[in-house]
C-alpha cells in the first residue's frame, strides 16, 4: 500500500454516521459462486474451504450506490473518480466490519479477471487496536487516520480484514478498470 495523502475534508459530512446507523448489504464471507473462472481465485477458494471458513455463518456489510441510505452522498463521492484518467469503469463500495466481522485472506474476483486494475482504499475511521487489515505477504496496515488514502501496489494481492475491537471499522474501496 502506498500512502497518497489525507482527504478527510472530502469525506461527505454525515457519511460515517449514516453507515454506523444502517446495516448496509449483508454480505456472506463464503461466496463460492463468485470465486470461479480463474485459477488464482479458485485456488483462494480451496484455501478458504480447507481452513473451514465455508462452515462459518459469518458476514460483513457493504454499501454501494444502490444502497438506499447512500443516495444523499452519491454526488459528494464523485471526487474519487479523479485519481485515474482514461479508465473504462470505476467501481466503489464501502465496507463496514462490526465487532467480530471478518473476511479471510482472499482475492477480489472483480479485479482478477481484468488485465489492468488500479485500486485505492480510503479509511473512513481512525485506526484503533483491533482494526486489522493484512495484505501482500502479511503486511499490516495500521496507524492510519480517517481520510488516509492508499493505492494498492497490486490489485490482485491476497488480503483479509477483521475487527476485534469494540468500534466498527469502515473503509471506502475503489477499483479502476483500465
């Protein structure tokens, strides 16, 4: 992860409170129907199953432009499209991990099937002990502040996240398909 800068002033007022007050889209940790069609994704699925994650009834929560509570913020989030020129598609989503929520190490299926993807993560909450984001051979992202923006070195890196704190962990994920 390469630190780009802090964009706290660009986070729409009320966005984090809205996310904290709403559930979002309940997303299962185990989604085998999405993890097919590419050797690297299918290998990650096998690792998830071998570790027993397929037997857990676990979820995390996502917010997209289709999530009703996000509608007032869509226009105020347009600035995220400015980081990359000449892209074919830009896809963003917000991830909320409540206490105990997690995602095992994985590769996001929507990026691996594309020849060139540039990814960013914008932290919407300050780092606290218990907010965990692991990527790229066990590197640990920590000590960030709300508004810190990071560019992924490789959009196909294995990564995983969990929240073992008492406060939700929220981040905005952005993928540019070139």
